[in-house]
C-alpha cells in the first residue's frame, strides 16, 4: 500500500504571516492537530502542531498578556523544513519514520507542492482495516516452522473445504524465532473440520491463541 | 391469559443441512421430550408454527435473495450462482426445500409475536428460531433467513412498538444488529465471545449504532475462557441498565446455548448456571418494563445432547413460573436417547463440580471483562448522571 492511497488530500494550511491565534482557531474548527505552513506557491516551509502551540504558551504566558500571545506570527514557533513524504512512499516506511523520528504527521509533497498529509490517525485506521473484520469470519492462528511451502500446505486444506480466506497476517513467534504465527481469517463459522485436518498434518493450531492457556 | 405458548411443528426439523452438520434441530425433539418427561409441557401448550409469506420475509430480506433460496431448495442453483449469496458454502450447504424449511422457522417466530402482542399469552417460545447471522441478501453462519430481524420489523409495522433484542448466543448477533443499526426504535444488546477469536469477528464495544440509531446498539464482547460469575455479572449489569435506558415495549431474547464449556464451536467456559439465570432475569425485567411481553427464540448450541436440552428446558419452566428443575434427569429420557448420543449424558440438571480444570488466568480474564463492561455502558451511565 502506498501513501497516496491513504493520505488526506483536503489539507488545511496557513501562511507565514498568520498568527498563533489563527492556528488555534483552525485546529479547533477542523478538529486537527497539525498545520503545514506554505508559501504563495504552496511549497511547505514549516509545520505547526498542537504540541508547538502548547509549548509556546507555557514559555510566554508569564511575560506577555494573552492577546499578545495569540498575535505572535506563526513563523516564530513553527518547525522549519519539516520531514516530508512523497505520494509513492510505502505506508510501512511512513510508520517507520513516525516511530524513529517520534513525529506524528508527514506533509506529502510532489512537484514541489503540498498535495496531502498523513497522520498517525490515518496509519491506525489502516491497521484497523488490516486486522479487523469486514466480513463475517473466524480467525485461527497457526504456529508454523519458518520454511518454504508452509503457506501452500495450509491453504490446500482451506481449498479442500471450499472456504474463502479473508485475510492472512504473519507475526513473529515470541517463544521461538524459528517459528511464525499465521493469523488467518476464514469465511466460515465452523472451522472444526479444517482445524482437525491441519492438526492431522502436524500443524500447531492455536484456537484461540491466549498465551498461558491451552484449550 | 396463558402464561406461555410453545411454538413447534414437526416440519421445523426439516431445517437440516446434512447428518454431519453441527446445526441440528434434533435439539427441539430432545428438549420437548425432556420437558414432557418432567410434566412441564403438555400438548395444550403447543402451537404449530406457520409459514411466513414472501412479503413477510421481505421485511428483512431482498426479493432476489428469496428467489435464490427457493431455487437452491429445488436443486436449480449452481454452486457458482449460490456463492454470492452465501448459499452452497461449507456453513450453509443447499438442501431440499430449504426455502420452505426456513420460512417455517420465521413463521414460528411471527406466530410467537402474534400470541404475545394479541394478548393470547404473556410469553412465547420458538426454539426453532434465533438465526441471527442471516443478512438482507446473504446467508451466513448456518442462517438463511433471519427470523428475529423479520419479527422485529413485523412488530414495528403491525404493532408500532419499541423492541429490545437481547442476544446471549456465544456468537455476535451481527445480522440483527446491522438490520437495525440506524433505527432508534430498536435496541440490540449482544453478549458474545470476542470477535478476536470467534466468528463473526464483529461485536466490538465501539459498534454503537449509526445516525438516528446511534446509541441503541450495545455490545459486550467477553474473553475466551470466561466463566459463570463473570458472564453473569456482565449479563445482569448490561440487562438492567439497558432496559432502564431504552424502556422497551416488548423484549425479544435470542437464547443460543453455545457459551457452555462443552460447546465444540466456542471457547467460553459457562455451565448450566448461566442457562438457569438468563431466562430468570429476562422474565423479571419483561414484567418490570414490558407488562410481561417476552418472546424468546433459540439460536446456536452445538452440544445438542448434553447442553441444549437442559438449557432450553429452563426457558420454558421459567416462562411458566415453574421452579427451576433440579436433581437427576428423568431416567426414561436418559434411557431413550443415550444410545444415539456419542457422549455420555450429564445425568443431572446441574453440571458436575468441577466441570473443568481451573483456568490459569481467571482473575485477569474477569478483570478484562469488568473493564469492557464499564466502557460499554459508559455512555448511558454518563447520560444518567447529567
């Protein structure tokens, strides 16, 4: 999945001449936490987050009156030349950038212009879509050895029962790094026969998978 | 007025996918025979199911889908044609006259509705119904037509009442929930094993309804290995607070009996205790809020020998203000059916104690469920305070 498939293209921006007051209002009105700052050619020159605004307020409150604070130009508190992303970036890369750089938003730039924005909220939504249920199905986890052909052996059983696979996730096994946990959603209410077949073929089916409890 | 009627026709047993399929309405025969054996059910109590008309089924299903089911039942549907409608799958294979059999289960629930809402009996029980996974245009999870969805629409159109639907099947009552997700006059309450482990995967506490219906959908997903005490704590709190919040005119309960430790399809660790308490509280609250108007249907339940007959009998005895049966099961019933049962019966109404080996993470599971309950009821608790 690439960034252009999940980014918001309706981006709320401000310019260098806008004030903290403008930013506070825009955040409240649009229920957002990040505002890219652009110049007159829609090029990203900075970013202001809710966090920057809160920081600025605590350092200035004692010396200046409230109205002065709101009049401060955004330029004074924004982060200059923020990390940016490209529409063709992979979603996984964005997640890694957020995690590594401890940031929570990425303005997406193409041809020198701001074309979208991705935030942690968008990434979380993608995660929900990947791991959630969109069609009725049963989830079974299978502990497998990490070797060639395993997935094929397993899906052969599903196909024998004419059962549709809704999603497949592969997790590391916390107990043994030579194993993987396959988490598979099947469009079936009764996976008993399938589980029995898998176990007969020597697979370790965890149904359900609660560490510390064997059913 | 009669306390309760028992809806049943022998033809309801025609809802049968195959001999080896886990959904098996022999449960109805076993339950009735058990009730007759203890003298709790007489022929005067039994009202035959009727067949729901196409128009009635169409209250909750697409006409096109009804035609597909009819074709499948006549052997005129290829598996490819059925696939898009969930027909001819591992869960819902085609069988002869599947439309007629399904329409009879729906009609049974409508019959139950009419008996209660026309004042012919206070309560009514259709154990053949409770097929809560059926969707508007698709069969799912052993369910072809969704009798509860049809019945609720029928109640709205014919009687104009506010309905509370309570689902204690171990699987989430997704079909009924989605059918009334936007409707503020129908409240759905489902307690089920978390979708992280069990079909259908939905039923999260965040599923609260939509638009006008926001706030009238309640989900209580409990953890795998949940035992009696935790199950009943969730059930009692959820029931009392949702009844008080929604103040229904009539309550329809779905009584799947698959949260039991013996059930092969689920991972909950309930015992016969929960099946004793579930109808008791439903009955009490139906009198407190709905002048007694309570319709109960069946649902899941895949240990048809050791669990379902005992569990479902307790709904009927409760409806009739009979004491909950205790002690040994009638010898005659045990002898009659033991030969057919692949497992030895539990010879008493109560389960043996202990029923299973102790659960290693019991306290954490209880804690997690209690936390879930708090979150799920947060909105109505807040509203009450303000």
